[in-house]
C-alpha cells in the first residue's frame, strides 16, 4: 500500500514551517513600520487607537480591535514588535514547549499588525494558519523533526481544508464566468499584476498557444488539484505536486510577497496521504472523543469550519467587509440573517476565517495604470519621482522582489484605481474598520505632504528623487498607462515599456494645504454603509439621545462634538443655499466645487460636512422605518447608499423643509420620488470634489467601475453611468479597449503598435 511520507514527520514540520513564514513576514514588515503606522507614518497607530478609545469606550473595543499595542503604541514598541515576532518564528522552528509558546505570541503580534495593512491574501493566510497551528501537538526540539503525537483528525482536516479552500477560492473567482474569449487571460495578467517581474514581462510575449496552455494548467492547479487533495492516497501527492508547480510558476512571473513560498510549505500537510476526517470514528480517536480536551478541540474546530464555509462564498476583496454590509437592503433583510450576523461579527476581528480569491474571471488588456508622484518648483513643469520596486519609466525593468513585500509600492498601485483610505469603495474593499475608508484626505495627500517637507523616510521609501537639493513647492499625482514594448523595441532602444499620460489623478498640493488632522473620519462621517459602526459610536448615540430627550435638532447635532452654534448658523444660512443652487448640474461641478474650496478651505468644509451628516443621522432615525421597516408609505430606494445620499438632499432642501420633514417623516416617500442620480450624488461631489474626481478617473481609465456596475455592485458603483461621462480636468487620454475575436485586445492610439493591428482595430470598431 502507498503510505507516503511519515505522518509524524509531516506534522513535525508544519509548525516549523509556520515559524519560518513568521520570520519572512516580520522581516519584511520591520523596515516598513515607521512608514505605515509609526508616529510619523501615513496612518499613525497611536492616533487611531486614541480615536477608538474616544468613540467606543468600554471593554468591547478590545474585542472589536484585538491588538497588543493597546498597552503601548510608541515607536520603540512598534520597532521591537517585528523583531520579537521574528524571534518567535525562530523559536517555533526549534520546537518543543517553548516553540509552541512562541507560536502563540507570534500569532498575537501578527494579528496586532493588522492596522499596518495586512489585507493581502498572504497576510490573512498567515493570520489564519497562525491560529490553526495552535491546535497541533508540540513538536520535538531539534534535531528531531518529528511531532510528539499525531494531531486530532479534525485538526489535520482543518489544515488540509485551509490549504485546499484557499486555492479553490482563487479558482472560484477566476474561472466562474470565464468564456472561450478569455483564453488569453495570462497575456494581460503578466502585465497588470501589481508588481510584475522580469520573467512575467517576457511571458507576456510568449506565443498564444503557450498562454492558453498555461491558463489550462492554472485551471487544473486552482480547481482540479485542490479537489484531489480531499482524497487520501496517491491523489493527494498529485495535488501537492501540482500545487507546488503552480506556485513556482507564479513566483517566477510575479511578486506576491511570501505567498508562494508560504503556501508550498503549508501544502506539505498533503504529504500525509492516509489521514482522513473519518478517522475520528476509529481508534484511538473514537475512545477519547468524549474527553473534555478533545471535546473542546473538536467543538472549536467545528465552529471554525462553519465560519470558513461561509467565508468561502466571498473573495479576498470583501473578506473583511462582508459582515459589516447593510444586510437590511433588499431580499436579505430577513430575521434569520440578523440573528446569525452577530455570530460572524464576533469572530471577524480575529481573522481566523478568511475568504480568498482576487482576480476577475475575464481577460483584460495588457496594460497597467500607475499613479506617479510629481513635483514642481513653479507649478508648471513637473518632474516624476520613482518607485523602488514598481516600474514607472520606459527604461525601468520590473525587479524580482518576493518574498519581500513592499507595501507602499503595492498600495500605490491600488490607489491608482481609487482604493485608498479616502475611497468611497470602503464598505466593499477595505480592512472592514470605519477608520480606513471614506476619510477626507487619502494617504496620497499625506505622501505629498511628506515630499513637500523633504521627509527622509519617505524619500528612502521611494526610488528616484528629482529634487535632491530641496523639496519642491508643489506635488501632484498623475496617472500613466503602461504596456510592454515589443521585443524588437526592447533590443533597439532599451525601453521595457510604452507609456502614455492619462491625466491628473490628484491636483497639486502645497506645504500644509491638506490638514493631517483629516486622516481619520469622525463617526458621523463614517462610510454610509458601515451602519453598525455608526450606531455603536458614542457620539451618534448621544445625538440620538439628546434629540429624543427634547433638544432641538440644532442643539442635538452639537452634542459630543467641538462644533459650534456659529457654524450651525453659517451652515444653514450660507453653505446650504450654495449647495442647493443649480443642484445636480454636473456640467459645472469643477468650477462650483473649486470655488467652494477656495471660499471655506478644506478644514471648514470638513466641519460643515460633519454637521450635514449629523442632521442626516437625525433624519435617518425618523424615516428609516419607511425605508427598511414596515411603515407606509415606503421610501423606494434600493440601497443604503442611495438612501443616505437622499438624506443629504433632505438637509440641503433648507432648514424649514428639513424640520418639517423631520416632524412628519411620512412625507419622505414623496420627496424620495423626486430624487435622481445627479441630485443624490451632488452634495458629496461638492464637499469631496478631489476624492470624487479620483473615482471618476478610476472609472474612466480602467474597467473596474463598469465591471462592478454590470455585476450590480452597490454604493458608488451604482452611479457609474453618471460618473464615467464626466471629463476630469487635465485628462489627456481615455483608453478604450476592444477585444478581437481571437481574445487579443486593442487600444486605439496605444496598444499594440503594429499598423496591421490598427487596421484590425478599425474593423473591430466598425
């Protein structure tokens, strides 16, 4: 009979492999702590924790935000934590009881670094496996590589289930919806991957038959091979070998942090070819199944299995957000949904059950949209900064980076698609906390401010510095479109990329022009879809209580805030009439919004928006029963986002109409019947003009907005037809891709360059 590798050896290696992954992960994050969550970082952790203490006092915050840095979030502690984490990894590799204790500490430290941006699949994989490994027995100290006892069948299955569902998650997202016309998927994937590699560049130029064959193997590796891993015997070896080959290919053609190395190490659990979940019904496991220790272990892992089974329905983008979605919308507003959601919300902050899968099921053009930081001394001539690990110039070769993970470079790439902490996508694509989305200032603003200050830490994190002697007076962000040059062009000119500027993504900033205090949103200005966080925040609870106790609306909105009565009067007498004038006329949004910014400044506009949101919160309390409750007449708006934008409209109608509707909420239905896309989004566009234009650019210059709209994506995606027609200032080129019958893409005036292909493009468009 085929027996494979000794189970004692397999399960003796797994905890050591987890320790090794900790070493890789902590070593990669250590030099980036200052830049991410340090006191001078882009998202200082001490400020965020202080805000959470204020907004969510009490013990529950420790469960909603499990973090060792509650004890101390100083820079010294943040510097020491990854060193301790790496040492825990080394001790785990050694084994013994101390090795097990090191795994416990390592998991707690890695979980604590969640605010540093641990949202990538390899990060969540380590969070999950770091918890799961604690259910395995101690391993013998080196030089003995074996375990001291075999794991419970349920624990062994849980490990295999993690490894296999992770890859099935990628396969599910990538291949459900794929058609024959997507056969050249990899031709584009090698290019638009966030951090491409040199081999990926050359792989893009491979023959079509090789792209198609590689995609077929990827299907086998992500769908068939994981399925084989559920069987015992030789099929499990086939699964392991196939998955390993797939990881080697991905490692060579892209830079995905420590994912590929870590996954192969964890997949060695498949080398235990004989164990099965059904072993629990056999000896020696059956006779000990009712012992207290085994009951606790098996019960805990059964709960974990249920969590992961539900998580499997989602993908990496929404892994942290789905539990916070407004499930009150539509057909999901069922009593049973609201009964089970608290169960999943309770476990979500500990990241022990995650969803996987990030890439779309359709082929895309072999282009990449990259934001470029540019500085100027005169506001006319701009010079581009460079990135250390991401190409942005024609002659830059894509480097090999993995297993290191440069978080700034990869985050900048996603910021070019509008995914950052000022994003309106925050209820879908974020870390699931209300402080990491819908902020007034994106972290691109903070990067710009650091460059204007000539901050050495930021300059070290970037590559080329075009201002070596003194910082510039202006910094802006432009977007460029990149595609690989032909092999012949590469040989003749040395250029790796053809580049065309799309336009301005973030307008010029000057020193101090954007307040660092706008980094974190106030509770009343949390993302509209994150209702559970809004409802639980202390400030909004106090507003509701004050209004219910008899205070007027103008008095209630000032409770638990630094806002003033003078600002309330200016809001109603000056700002509201200005916002109501020609409301919904998006043909004048640019000059109207910029005039508003010049008049008030960004900080005062942010304070006015807080008042707007507080008045809207009171109106929600009065009218919500007509939206998601059973009260008649119904407010027929299909999503929480649209309803929230409508609440903005009720405030901008003016004080008298607002107070009348607040007193007679049944009139809201008639008011809602008169709302339009243009009027709903108008107030947000005026108050957050720069951020709105970022989303406009992302929708116009990439396919993300259209795809999400086609899939009936909620929130800002519902307004894609409106936003995609707005021409942002300084737009130079708006790419329009056409897919030919053979699966190739053509972009007029950009890709590809051969005249024959241009003729094909004309034929395809006709």
